[in-house]
C-alpha cells in the first residue's frame, strides 16, 4: 500500500512538472520572443523553446520547489519570506535566464539591457502565477474532482 502511495505521489509530481512547468514556461518563452525581438514564431522557435524549458521546469519542480530556504516554522512572516524568495529566485531570475537563453539561441541577437528589461516584465506575471497560485493549491486533485463530476453526470 505504501509503495502505491509513493508511485501516485511521483506521478502527481511528474504531471505537475509537465502541465504547469513546461506549459507555462513555453508560453512565457513565446511571449518573450515576440515582445523582445522581431523573430517570427516558427517550428524552430517552438522546438528551441521546448528544449530549453524542460530542464528549467525540472529544476523548478524537483529542486527549488522542494527546498525549504527557511526551516519549518509556524511563524507566518517567515513563511511569507520563503514564498517571496522562491518567487524571486526561481520565478524571476531563472525565468529571465531561461528566456534570454531561448532568445539568444534562436535569434543570435546580442542581449541588450532593453531585452533583459522586456524579458523581466514578461517573466514577472508568470512567476506570480507559478509560485503564488499554481504551487500553493492542489490543482490535480481539483481537476480530478471536476472530471469525476463530469463522468458522473453531475456537471454538464
């Protein structure tokens, strides 16, 4: 029974990684490319974006989100500080680095302060969504509950 729960937990982490990390990262990359460059979104842009976003999403899901920067405490101020650090470190800094790698690889353009600024503006809302909304709620259980309602004919 314990092994089944562990397998379910690993599957849930994997699904969160795929659904939220990769999908949100990909959308962020595409918006950053469009906003910061003149480059068109084509198959090459999609492939490069996906190849770059996968390791960053893995780092976010498997390392940053599972690391406690501050030891467990009941102090709400410290908990808020930890959320802020995760938001700052992972959401913004790693998001900007990811977008710059995609833009640099895709376009070959020199990275200017203007590109960094645009990418930061694009990244910030995704960091908020990822850290404050997505990571703080069990979305997979919510989706499962909704699909069960649909299957049972309770929600049409």
